[in-house]
C-alpha cells in the first residue's frame, strides 16, 4: 500500500536517502497499526511519499519463521515501510520513527533519484469544467437596449454585468455597473440602487453632452470569455488575472451559452471539500493558511475617525471596504460604499447625495462633503459585529466561512484578536488560481 501527501509535495531529485523500517504486521502504536502510524508521521513532515510492503515470509531476532502459506497462516507477517527523501528531511523524521519502533530494524542507505513525478490534486476538481458550474439562464441585452431597461434588468436580477448579444445570440460586448458609472449613464452603483429601491430622480444640472442612452454606447467590446470545456483552474486564472467577477461562456459558434462567476468557482470548491459524514466527494486540496492569502495592507479606520476622512480611506481600495478597529486594533466593524450611501440618502439632500455617489464612482471630491459629514464618524455608518478568521486558519476554512456567511471581505486576526490583514473573494480566487498554476507546471493549462 502507498500513501502520498495531498498538498505541498516537495521537489525531489539527485542525491537522497532511502529508509527501510522492518516491523511486524501486528505491531501497534497508540492503538493503530504501526505501519499506518509511521505513514502519518511521513505525511505530516511533508515527505515525498511512503510505501508499505507486506512480506510472504520471514524471520527476525527471535528466529521464528512467519509465512503466509494457507496451511501455516501467521498473524504477524513481516512488514517493511520504505521511503526516499532528502537527507535533511530524513534526519528530521528519523528520531520520531526510531522512538516508535520497539522491536524491528531500521536502515538508511544512499540513493540517487533519477526521476520523480507526482500528481497533486488541486483546489478545483479536475473532472469538472465550466459547463458544470456556469449559470445558463443569463440576463442579456442587445446593442439597442435602452439604458433605463438595462438598469432595470440589472437591479431586478441582482447582477452587475450583462452580456450584449446580437440577433443570433453571438456576443458583441458586455456592460458592467462600472461602465454605466464611468460613462455617466447612472449616478449610483447597481447594488446601491437595489438597496435604495432605484435611482434618484434625474439630475437637472446642465450637461456638456447628452448622456448615453443605449447599451451600445456604454458596452465594452470583445470582453474576456471562456468555453464550456475550459477547466475550472483556467477560468479562475482568467478571472484573477483580469480582475473580473464573471465572464461570458461561448460555444464553438461563439454563441452565448452561460456565464461563470467568481462565486460559482468558490462555491464549487467549498462544496467539494471533504466533510465528515458527507459521503463521497471529489478529492480536492486547498492548501495554505489565511496569512498566505491575506493582504497585509488592509485599509483601516478607528471608530472615532471623522466620516469625511473615512470616505477618503474608503476610496483607496477598489472593493470599497474598510475595517473599523478599536483602540487595541481589534476589528469591530466593516464599512462599504453601500453602507455610507444608504445611510447618507436619509440625511442629505438629493444634490449632495448625487455628488457623493459620483465621488464614489471615481469623480471629483465634492466641495460640501465635510459639511454633509459634519459631527459624524466611522462608528455611525459601520456594520457590525464583524466576522473574523485567525491567521493560522486553513484557506479551506476561510472559504467555507465566506461562502456560508455571504461575505466579500473578512478581517484576519492573530491570537489576541488584533487585525493582521484581510481576505476578499478576489484574494481567495487569486490564491487558488496561483496554486493551480503551480501544480500545472510550466506547460500550464492546455484546454484553450
């Protein structure tokens, strides 16, 4: 029987050592077979692998011959555990193995590794493709769809990006809420409009040019796409490399057949991770800890930070999310642009609110923002209590928490509860995509 590590497999080549451990099949260690206990030691140490050989016959120091012959069946056949690894790793695990072997023989010999290949399961189930996880019922638009109708579809469906197709359902572009804001088609991001129940009344201030009125006026042509047969690892790399939340999926005739999103991929990984008493699941590996994936420069404010300054900090990050900490540096809340706008909408007049929304969308800082935010601080607009994860939490656990709680950003804390960083969905996907690329090796993904 053999056992190989599921994650973090080492590089092995050239000079090495081979260890042979001769024991009996009935030998035990803390209630389990000794050979299995030794394999667990090798696995925890990150060894390249281990093999257990069951002998047909043999004798040891007691001179008794043990055999597997049917007429002379023994309950204590000889067993050999052997593994090949670097000398430094052998030196590290050998003392523990030696302590475990009360009766037996351990030898070490030099070895030269001529070739070592391994298959390490990654975070994304290799048997699944984009076709297995994509959304097939897609909200679309045509180039002639009006901006008003387009916004209504996005608000009603809860999506922030809409593919634009022609009469043959071939993709000609895509419209995101960022496109609508950047081109002056709307004043508020789609999620905020959804929360507020729609856009404010039209701005009556004079414009230097007419606002766009069709999808064709605001769409991004030739967006990044995927195929139904694209691997999930490749789809994750496309999303991570281009900073996207979703991409259209096209068939062989370049017709739109679905959309695959960041959430689709993260949800799939979360659902296929091994869970107790959950029955058979695809074998996946989500290696690494929260500290490996987190961003250490998370934008933070204090509870008493003035709201105007908080808004400045909020605009420093693309995700429009800041972490609020107490005097000891412990997270006590999260502030998003939606938090600020939804609360501001009830307190300031439409003109100031529209200016605030335009500022969030990338426009100039409005002159009156200090007046609108007077005597208010971060604690007035934050959402709490906040869900956190420890810095030594496995990435798989972080993923489960974020998907179960529907979080887009989670603060990472140390043992004292002090903020150490933060992880967003984009950070998680980038970590998983990077791991998948590492496992694929220099040839990468060849499905496209």
